[in-house]
C-alpha cells in the first residue's frame, strides 16, 4: 500500500507489473497481493482516486487531498498522537476510515494534533485519518529551527514512526 500512497501523494500513477504465466494463470502470490490491494481500496480508495498532493507534513506517513478533505496515511501508527504541520486551514472534523470514528483535534495555529487514538492501528497496512477543512488545503511554511521543527527522528525500525511532537511550539 505504501508505494500506492507514495505515487498518489506525488500525483503519480501506480503501475502494477503483474502478468500471467505461460498457461494464462497468475501466481498465488500475485493474486494474494492484488486481493489485499483491492480490499484496502474498498476502504481507502477515496483517499487515492482523484487525489492530489497535500501541502501538509505529518509525523506518521504521507498525505493526499481532494476538495476540502485531507487524508493522512499513517504507516507508522503509534496509538498516541499524530502531529501535522504547515496547516493554513481550520479543521472542521477528523475521523478514521472506514467507520467514521471521530478523532480528538487540537489546533494551535499551523499545527494540528490528533489525540486519544486507539493503541491498535485500524489497518495493518495504512490507517487513514480524514481531516475535513474549511476550504481546500492551504499549506503555510513552518519554522525549521531546533525548537520549532517537526521532529523526524525514527523511534523504531519503521521509518514512518516518528517521535511525539506534543512539545512543539507554533
């Protein structure tokens, strides 16, 4: 899923290199992967189809946008907090796909903190948090000095799991 989201978040196209064997059948591994992608797309497809690059930065993965919605693709679900920087909009609502479970949002100028998240990732591949904004996403520059930068130091072997950023100042 991560490669698919990387392509979508950069406004690219994802090409699958899957072909049949000489006898016209597909390998069980290829079928298993395609089925997993299809199952995830039934849940998270709205975050991919027709989406574009999002100007926000997050501590857990990548983001896509469509209209006034931003989709945070959390590859590294910490179960505690997600920080989003460079937000020039007001957040109206935040929820997790597919059930619509609302998320606690704290916005401090260009920083958004999503709190009280489930300890377990909603999806093993890519948990998607939807932010509904007051308009299409507006990115704003955020400071990169030591006391105000978005912390991007890995806390695990997963490169998308980042340190908590609750101590960041806007």
